[in-house]
C-alpha cells in the first residue's frame, strides 16, 4: 500500500516548542535606589540615569538571567540603552520610545507598551534560538521543498478539496453555457486541468496570493503551515486578511499562492481584489458586473451618451452602499433606478476602485507593445498573447466587459458611442496607467482595437 505523504507528519504539533518557551527566563527589573530627577516619564525605577557599560556590568554581573536596567549611555541623545543579563553575559541594546508607537529596538520591528513586555519577548526569542534551533531547523527542512508533505495539506485538505470541486463545477457549467462555437487554447487548457479526477486536491489554474499582515495573537496559537507553536508575546507571526491563514513569518514565505478567501471576511465588494471576490462568491464574473451589464443592455443600449453621461452622484453612492450591504439582493431594477446612467456609473466606479485594474500592471507593457505593429492582423495576434498574461479572473471579466462594449458600439447610430468613444471613457478605468499620466492616446487606441476585434482576440 502506498504511503500517504500526510502520514509523514502525524505529530502535527510539537509541544516541545511551547515547553521551551515556558522555560525561558522572565524579566527582573533592577531598581535604582537613588532619586533620579532626569528620569523620563515613560520609565520607572528601572531607569538608572547616565551610566557607562562598565558600571552597568558591575551591577548586573552577579544577577540571574532576565535581570535588566535602563540607562543613558554617555553622549547618547536620541536613544536610551537596555542592559540585559542572559546566558551569564550582559547584553546592551539601543532602545527607543515614542508616544504613538511605544517602546521598540528599531523601526519596522515589534512595538511594546512597556519595557517589561519588550524584555519578556526578547528573552523568549534568545532562549528559543539557543534551545529550539534543531527543532526549528528540522521543521523548515521538512516543509521547504514540498508543501504537499507539510502539515499544511493535512490541516487544509478538506478546504482545498471543496474549492477544487467548486472550480470543476463552475468550469463545466461555463463550458456548457458558452454560446461561442469554439474555445481558445487558454480555455481548452483550463478545461482539461479542471476535468481531472477527484484525486487532485487543487487544480493548478487557481492562484491567489495571501495578504499576510504581522499579527499579535492572544493565547496559544499554531502555524497552519508547519503546525508548530507560535512563540513570543507580540507579533508572533502573520495572518492573511482574506482567509485568516496563520503562519510563522518564515513559513509564510513558503506557503503556496492558493488563498481561499472567506466570504464572511469580505467587507462589501467595492475595492476588493477581483480574484478574491470571484473565489469567495464561487463565480466566474462578479455579480455586480453581470447585473450592471444586463440592466444596461436591457434599458440603455439606445440611450444617447451611455457610459459618457454621468448619473446623479448621490444615487450612485446610494446604490454602491446597497451593493456593499446587501450584495446580489440589492435592487438594481428600472423601478428602483429609472436613470440608466446610475447603473452605468456604478459599473465604472466598481472597475475604477479595483486594487488591481483589469489590465494588470504586470501585463500592461505587453498590451501597449501590441500597438507598435502597423497591420491590424499583427495587433490582434499580439493582443491575443497579451490577454493570456492576465490572471484567470481578470481574463474572464475583461472578455465579458469588452464583448458588452462591442454590442454597445454596434448601436452607435442611436447611442452615439462608437468604439473610440467607449475606449476614451473606459481607458482610465480598465488599464493600469500611472496616476500622473495625462496623455492616454496609446491606451485609447489599444482599447479601441480590443473592443472592435474582441471576438478575434478572445476567440
């Protein structure tokens, strides 16, 4: 019988790390007996005034590990010195304090409300490095080259399998509902991948980066990648803002880009990453894009100046708030919003607020490069390659929007919005252009070509 890779880590939590933290020395402040008039307000009796390191060593030399005092080194102006006893040696550190940040050793590092907490965290860190080094090294070697054999897969197998099943279902449905007679190579490849057997935990086409932020955890917590204890008292690790995945800072660098967003953690839909939104809602096109396009095509195809004329700002804001609050249940019908320009304005606002535009920063140069060709056929071929650089969610949404704009342009004799007019309106919204750029002629020409030839580009 083949051995399941997950069995190589049956002991998914190593309690030794927690035990080692408990054995670390605790802070023991050495109090200054003399009255010090220059004592800063944010230090207590552990502040000993101006003192050189030899005098400090004389005080701490016979003290137990964890003993510490605060002093001012001779000549120091913008910092104080923390002198700490550890491993029968005295260590000296520059220490800083500001009202808004608290106590810290250096910028862009952990901040503490008190010196006691800073020392406690440092002692744990020193002790873990000294006594837990082999365990840490082992768990890093264990997961560095193959995340499938890390506890990551053991702990997240059910979650990843559910996502895999959803992706297969949505892909099969989209293929059945696709009215086009043929699929391009990219779509065919995606279909072949998601059609694999259920033995595959996750199709390779799914990719979304985690949004890790340094986090201070309360109580006992464990890394979801290596399944080991998160040690320390503050900023023990990182947490993904989209899926709540918890990891050591070093382990987070090894976690695959397969974030599975939690719908409960999404605050509305505006300003949310596109891949995050479609994954959380288990859809191919965001519902707001689909509903806006349907309403515009139902009531605004012949509306003169559609997408060029703005709706009332207060009504657009009201609909935005309703969509953020109620999601797909929000009423966007003509009875609720008789002015179709409100619907078109909300669609443009949604696309404009995407953190990463439909034409991403990474793919932008390839799109612009395509317009250096003089022949239309060469431009189409180049654009066909450029769209393949987009993430799947961006590819699908851009295709949907451009096909819609192509249908709008086909009624330009009534609505006065031909391809160049629509490109002028949408270029700043769909394309990742630098904020200071005012001449968008290249982008407008490129988008005009994409609207005109969208069927040939997306096949």
